[in-house]
C-alpha cells in the first residue's frame, strides 16, 4: 500500500499548487524589486533636484563661492631710497573669503550635523581631492570616507567652479525602511497568495471530489452514467468510465437473463419430479425405500427453493420504471402477517417468535419488498436460533433513520464473515455448513432494501445472538411516529 509520500508525489493538486506558488512568488519578488528600484530612482531624482536648486541659487544671486587656498602671495615694496626689496605680505588668508574661516571641503559633509555642503572644486593644500579638477559640470556619485554622497559640479558666471554635495544617507535610510516594509508586505502577500492558491485549487477540483463522493455513495448495482459539470480535460476519462459501466451493465443483464431462463426451465422438470415423489408416498414401500424417498423429497424441495430464489434474485434488479407501486404499510400488521406464516416453523423448534416493543409506524413503500426483507430475516433467525430460543421483531427511530429489525439468540455470525453475508451464494461455513440454505436470501433482501432506498445492517449481539436490521430514511414514514 502506498505511503503518504508516494500519494503526495502523484498529487496533481500539489503540483498545481507548487507551480502557482513558484510563479506567484517570483512575480511578487520581481514587483518588490521593481518598486525598490523605482524608489531609489525617485529618491535620487529628489536629491539631484535639491542640489540643482542650491547651485541655481548660488549662480543666480552671485553668492560668494569658497575658493581654494591661494598660497603665500608676495608683494613688491620699495624702500625709502627707492631700492626695491621684497618682504612678506600680511598673513595669508583664503582667496575670496572674508576673515580666516576655513575653506570647506567635501570631507566636512560627514563631520557635524550637515545635510548639504558647498565647497570649491579644488580642495585646499593637503586636502583630499574627491573629484578630478578637469571633470565637466554635472552629477557625480562619490565615496567620501567610506560613505556615499551625491555631488553636483557647477560653474558660475565668473568661471568659478564649485561643488554642491549631499549625503546619500537619505537614500540608504529610505531603502532600508522600504526593504523592511517590503519584506513584511512580501510575507503577507505570500501568505495571502498561498491561501488563495489553496482555495483556488480546491475549487478547481471540487467537481471531481463531488463526483468521487457520489460514486462512493452508490450501490454496487447502480451503473448509471456519471453526470455533472466537470473540467473538459476529464471528458475523455469520464466517457471511458461511462462506457465501462455500460459494458458491465450489459454483461450483468445477460447473466441475470441467463439465470432467470435457466431457473425457469428447471421449474418444470423439478415440478414433475416432485409430483412423482408425492405419488410414491402413497405406494406400499419398505422402510429403507421410504427413507430414500424422504431424502429425495428433501433434495427436490431444496432445488425448488434454489430455483425460486434464483428467479427472485434475477427479477429483483428490474430496470427503472418496473418497480412495484408504493402503498401505506403498517409495520405492526406486516410483522403479524410474517409471524403467522412462519409460526409453524417456530413451533417445531419451540422458539418464542413475537413482537418486541410498540412498532406503530406506517411506511409508504412497496409492500412486497418490505415483506420479503422481514421474511428473510425471520427465516434465517429461525434456522439458527437454538431449540427453545427466542426471536423478536421490533422497530424504532434513530434520528433521521427508521430501523426495522429481527433479533435472535443464536450463535451469531463470525466478524470476518459479516461484510460478505449479503453477497449472492455466500454461506457462512461454505459447503460444510450444518444449516441448509442457498446463500441467496440475504442477497435478495439487500436488493429489496436498495429499491426501498435503505440498507441492511448485520451486527452480533452480546453475549450471543444476531440483529438483522433494515435501515430506512425517516422520509419513508407515511404516518406519525410515536
């Protein structure tokens, strides 16, 4: 028998779910990456716009631009006698600046609390150059002290070149926040997608499950074609099953016709033999001959019973439209009728045959089918009940089910044989069974129960005995239940 892993490996649902999950997960991941890329582009555009606006203000309003260190300028002075001599000028200061404020550098962007910085393109002597002085005007991404920055190189109307720089920490923080949010959203979307896929696959296979459930609930004699809205991909499969049902049905009908014809042909010679045996009873026969005649008559009786049962079994599976008409049947009255017919058999064995409880129910069913079931139950009970035993007919309602049962105090049926006793020709103990029978009585009763829309339940009683019950839907009640 296949294990759970082998069953899952063949599961079409699992394969479809995996495909949907892989494709859906990939699409969600790509959408998340595209959103992250779009966010980075938008943030970079915002930063570039900020840098452009600052540079535009500096150029438009001729604002002071910090310049590079100018060095130690020398001034030629003249002595009193007119002889030229050189001396050091005033202490050096940055060119283009007022006072002695330090010339800003791009490295100052990450020292202190600065969002943006304006610096000369060429750094002071000893400073670090992050851009080639020969670069053209435009935007550049820089790495300053292992930190990322965005810079705009521009030139004012006087030819002075400068750099406006901004840290990309805003971009990094926005990206990190987006990644966190996107990760949570991705997990939420993936969970929702898994649920939707599971429900979708379940809905897709719902018609197949419904058809399988309908097949499981069918009686083994129901070979009608499968019907219902199913995926078109299964049309050929369902058509093949329906064709198989048709072939099986035709074969069963041929077998039943053969059984019915054979049983019918056997009735005439059996009747003739029975009449001859009856005629011999009036003859003057010796004791040994009479013993043999008794054995012959018993054999003829069994063969006649078998023939009649075969005819009943063959006729029991009548095609639709040939069912017996339903009538209002008082259960108690029918039980009394069965007891009167089988009373002589019960009297021979001293069995107490009667009604237990108050089965005051009225059913709307074919009377002959219900009587056939009760008769078979009682006949079997009387066969297997011990001398001086007990056999009771009873009925009760269990929720939406009405049970009509016959109980005896016989040996019961071995648990291994219970699932098979309703099969035609099945006998407990086989050919070695001590109790005579044809093995058709319960099979005939099962057919009749199916026509009534019910089923037969056989169960052993404790400490001994058997209960054979007909279970019918409460809808079959034609009168008020007590």
